[in-house]
C-alpha cells in the first residue's frame, strides 16, 4: 500500500505490522491512563511506505505518553521504561507523563495526552496510536493527517502561535533530525 489517503489506511498499516502490534500490546499491558504510542513510531512507518522502502527505517526510540496528574514524579516514568525494557530489551523505550511535560516545555498545563500531542513540534509527528479494550487500533491525530500523508513537515499551530519562543526549538529539531537525508521526498516548512 503506497497510497495512504485516510486514517483507516494508517490503521491498516499498523495492524499489518507484526512488530508495531507487539509494541502496542506491551504498552497496553502497562495499563497506563490515557496512554498512546506516538510520534516517530507512526510517522516513520507512513513515510517509509510512501517512499516505497522495503525495509523499515530503524526507530531511535519508541515514544510512549500517558496522562496521570496524581503522580508526576519522573522516576515513575523510568520504572515504566524499565518494565518495557524487561519485556522487550531490543527497543529504546521513552515513557513520559504528559501531566508534567508542560513544565519542561514551558507551556500551560496540558489537559490530556491528546492535548499534549497536539502541541508536539510538527504536525506530521502529532499522531498517536493505542489498542482499546478489544484490541482495536485507535488513532489520534489532533493536527490531522494531511501533512503526514503528503510528506509535509510544518510546525503545529501551538508552535506557530508561540513562534517567539518555539521557532528556534523547531529549527534546531529539524537540523538535528535531518529527516530529508532518509526521506528525500519530504517538503520541509521552516519557521525562521
């Protein structure tokens, strides 16, 4: 499937990827509140398919977000990372409680994981996936999927509205990630 046009197409990509489904199952087993696997986990899969890659681009890490305002101690996140590492040591797990990430990001408090995802730097990265109680794949894309499936990298509305403090962060991230080296069809929209 090199033609991805809808959220359902993305869901089907994920459902047909054994490793992605294994990762989602491991994360679901943690039973974290408002929990999603997000960012590059989905973005890279979509971009790989749209570029016709036969071999998946290796993930730097697997981002897991959840929302628990009752316990914002960062050491708790490390415990969840360790549990996941014990279940699958071949993955570099990153677990973050979005109820505290607003502090690190110098933002107003987030209302939920989906609210936090909407404030990620790029629209193409602002996506998350989870398994529901019946193991259906659920996708959240608070910024839509248009940029993701059209290979456009642009800042989210949150970054645009806060350009005075976020533009430099966005540009540094683009430089560090250097996505066009892997995915040559990308159209990068800069803030500076």
